[in-house]
C-alpha cells in the first residue's frame, strides 16, 4: 500500500524514461570505478582499505539508486543524492582520482531531478569539486575540467529530454490520427448505412408495398364484379372464399412490409420524431452530467430525409457530450429550428469555453476528434458547422443543413399512407 502511495506522489514528467541515457551513465560509472581502483597501487594499506570500502559504498548506492529511483518520491531521491555525494566527498579526501566521479554525479543529479532542483545539485557538485582542490592549490585545469563537464552533461540531458518529449508528442499525434481515421471511417460507414437503409425503405415502399395495396384493391373490385353478375350465393361462394384468402394474404404481407420499412428507420427516430429523440438524448446526458439541458423546437416540422434527421441527431449527441465532458457548464440549451429550406441545430452552453482559432490550428485529430467528426457529418449532409467560443465561455455550436440532400429521398422515414 505504501509503495503505491509513493508512486502517486511522483511526477511522471520529473524522471524521463530514457533507457539509452541510463545505459550510458552505467557504462561511464563502471569505467570510473575501475580507474579509481587502479589508484590502490600507490596508496598505503589503511588508506587503500578505506578507499575500497568507499568505492564499494559509492557503487552500491549508485547502481541501486539508478534501478530503484523511479519508485521514490522527491524526498527519497534527495536523501539518496545526499548519501552518494557524502561518500564521494569522503573518498576525495583519500584519493584525488575520486574527483572524476563528479562527471557521473552530474548525470545522476539531472536524472533524479530533471528541473531547477537538478541544476542546483549540479552547481553544488561543481562547487564541491573545485573547493576540494583549495588545500593543494586550485589550477585552471582543475576549474575548467569540472566546469566543462557540467556544461556538457547539462547539454546532453537537455538534448535527450527534448528528443524524448518530441517522441512522446509524435507518438500521441500518431495515436490521435489513427483514432481520427477510425472515427471518420465509422462516421462514413454510418452515413452510408443510413443512406442505403433509406434507399431500401423507399424501394420497398414504392414497389412491394404499393403492389400489395394494388392487389387488395383489385380483389375488392373483383368481388364487386362477381356479385354484380347475378349469380346465386351458392355459385359465387367458392370463388369468393378464394378471393378472401388472397386478400387476407396480401394484407398480412403488407403488414410485414410495413414492419420491414419501420425497421429500416434509425433506432433513435424509429418511434419518435427528431425533437423527441433530442429530448431523450438531453435527458440521458442531464442525468449523467448532473446539469440542466433544455431542448426547444421552433417552426413547423417538415419532412426531412431520414439521413438528414439521423445526421442532426448524431451531431447533437456529439455536441452535448462535449459540453458534459469538457465545458464545465451547468446549463446547456439545444434548439432545433425548422426553416423553409432546411433545418438549423444550435447547442449553447455556459461553460469555460476555448480558443476556437488555436484548436483549429492544431494538426487534424490532435485534441478535437469530436469536432472533426461533426464537421464531416455536416458536410455530408450538404451543410456547414460553425463554432463560436472564447476562453471564459460561453460556447455556441450551430449547424444548418438543406432540406434536400444529394442521394436522399425526401420524407421523414417512410410511411405507407392509405394502404390497408
């Protein structure tokens, strides 16, 4: 449980995930430890034993910390850096070769804290490496060496950090683009399915349903003509029963045809008008988002193509979903206006708003997938989607579509009027 809390305290951006740099630091550390042990040949026995102990402690703290550091919080990393720096200072008092460890420590400081705190540690390490030389005399090389090392390490860390950030942004962009492509493909598929369902519904209405209705009317006419022949009831009983059976079969098939036509209507509009379907969506989102969502309808509801109604319904659904998830609004109003030449849908919220120009300037798919999908759907309907907003709010989304859509047959859904 405690390890999980430590993980929650750590800022993921604080310790960049860069295995290549960690590998380089490890190789450099091993080389410097080997060089440090090479100094044992010229040291007295007591100093040599203490040097071995300090090199061992430094190596253990270094490699253990590089592995476990991502699990520690800021305080844990600070204590670790203090301990390893103390061992380094102690060994410099015994072996001058230990001053070269500062090159590794510069990397370690910036790996532990990749911000101003890491730079402060680098400055402190540089000052220590120079100050330790004061008793024996500070030289230009003794100052320039650690200073140039610090500058090189800071530059390398900055380069690796920038490369890692760019790689993560590119990876996120690729993911967004793939998601956008899938969403647009799904949108196009839904639009194609809706258009094909509409076409099939009208084809069935204009062929099968009309023919079945015609058969019924012809059978009614045949019954009247048969009764007008003057034949007795006994003589016309048999043909009348057959015509009644045929008329009943045609009626049953017509009922099944009506059911097929109804099934081809989009689910949200199958048993309700567009206004009622918008009301249901608003009620669902109001419950989920705990906000007030109003739906208003103005004008006389005309016959819009099924594809147009389905598209407006999806756009409203996406707009309200965005408002619930991102706007921080307490109130949303959805307005449907029926106009002589088409329809207009407006979705307005009192949320925090956003910079429309900045959002539109992003690469396609980066952060505005829903808006791209709604724009594409409006364009497919022959309309145009506009957004008005600014930081601080409110936000207004509006889409106007024409009554006639290329490739769509006018008429809300399909009804078999006057067919019995």
